[in-house]
C-alpha cells in the first residue's frame, strides 16, 4: 500500500514538474491588433516589406514576470543597459486567464487568455477581443 502511494505521488509531482511557468523574461516577437489581423497583404506589399530593412536602433519590448506575482514591461534600445517606458504591475494566473493588476490597488487592468505556453513561447490574446494577439519568446 505504501509503495502504491509513493508511486502515485512521484507521478503527480512529475506531471507538475514538467508544466511550464510564466516566470522569466520574455521578448515580444509579434503583436497583432484587430485591424492588422483583418487586412491581408498583397504580393507587392510582401515584396516591399523584405526590402525595407530595419532602423539603425533596434528596439525590443521585454516582459518580465517573477515568482512573487510582480511584473514589468520595458522598451529596450540597442546599446542601452536600462530600458525606457517602464510599466510595473502585478499579475495573477486564474486557469488559462492571465490578469494584469494595478500595482497599488490590485484592480484588474487587463485580461488575457493564454493560447500557448511552452518552454520557449508565450502566446496570448485579449480576453475581450480575440483578434488582438501577442507572441513572446523566452530570453531568460
């Protein structure tokens, strides 16, 4: 009987150990608004998009979530150690819903439904608008 209980506990702990965590540093790779998701690019636009090139200063949006339920979103510029436009908040996970809370009052300010959470990818969409999606990759 004891062996069966130990085996069950080991299996359950193994299942929880393989689950992915939101904790970490994520970089935004794709963001679509409702307007962008409704438009389809023509062949000419697709050709021109590749030849337009990037700007001199690379910019990345970074989302950092810690184990204590605190998060921040910053904009990183190439060659700068510190990010600008810092937005600090609290977060909580309720089932498949990721909620961003006001840091002082604890009121829910934004609600997202998680579409994909893996070791390298986090994809979610706005709970009120299915067409607004964000895709992040884990960098730390």
